[in-house]
C-alpha cells in the first residue's frame, strides 16, 4: 500500500498539502493526522484518493506510540511524509506560560523528529520528506524567541538528514515561508507585541511553490523574491544588526 502521511492536516498548510498531494500523485491512501477528527473527515469528500483520518495528539507520547503500532500493523510504503504540525507564541519569553512554550518545542521539534524516525523504515528510493520550517529559521527572533529557535532546529535537522539519506535516495526538503495567514495566528498572537508584518502569503501559494520545488529536488523551498532576498541578506549581516532591525520594526 503506497501512501502519504501528513501531520497538522486539519487546517492551514497541512490541509493544503493534502490537496496538492492528492492532485499530483497516484497513491492508495493519504493518512491525515491531527487532533480534530471532524476536520479530518471533511477531507474525505475533497480528495479523489482514499483519505484515512487518524486522530492523534502529537504532544502525547502514547499517540506517537499509536502511530508506531499502526505502521507495524499496516506495513505501508510511505512515498511522502509531510511534517506540517506546529504551533507558536508571540510575546516576551518571561511573560508567557512556560508549559505553552515547552509545547512549541515538543510539537515543532520532538514530534517532527519522532514522526520522521518512525516513518523512515517504511520509505525507500525516490520517496520524499517535507518539513515545515520558517523564515524565522535563519536568525534569532526576539519576541518570537522559542518559535524561531524551534524552526532553526527544523532547518538544521532537515538539511543534515538530507545528506544522511542521499545513499538511500530519499529526498528531504524544508519549507521556509514568510508570513502566512492561517489559523496559526489565532493561537500565536495574544497581544500587540508583534506589530509589523511586511507581507502575507496564502497557504495555497506556499504549497504550490513547495510542490514545484519538490519536483526539482530542492533542499529548501522559499516563496517570493522579497523573502529570498531577505534570507540572502541575513546570512551576511551580523546577528546583532539583524535582531536590532527586527526590534525597530516592532517598535522595541
């Protein structure tokens, strides 16, 4: 059974990846993973491929183990793995709830790492992994501190893993977009700490670019010339200057 696995599939980026994979690939099933079963069931009527909704909370170790047991039982061939589940918080580190900030690390990094590790035994030559990084992956970001650090991990992990998997000819690509208007903001933004947003892209635009870049075997997918130019510039500027510029933009 040839499948794709998409986490965070109930909304935003994950949902758009499900639709794009359904459109571009011929698979037996797409396994869609998120907490909200009702939102997963909606995808069944939107895809030509059979969709299997799997309600899991990837912050829970028992649910990670449930995914492990499902793989052992079904023994699928995972052609595409998309690690899209993620969360963030905008604000001052000391003013935000500790448990919520630890959840960012657990979901964005630990769960992504676990899903990748558990899925790889069921992948082979020509298969692909997509990990959701961020434009925040490239530099420290005050007031998006833990989120930015978590996405730096995703970028570093993805690029290094891609090198390790060259011998198996499994391709790994990180997606590093700028601002995307999704439900993410409903949870991340709880005050006016972050005031300046230069431009927004849609989840559809980011995924469309990512799928094109995946076919080109790119290591990183970045939508938009302004974002690519910013990334190139950040790599050559002192970190302190980059952070000071960001803080001035936010009125800090």
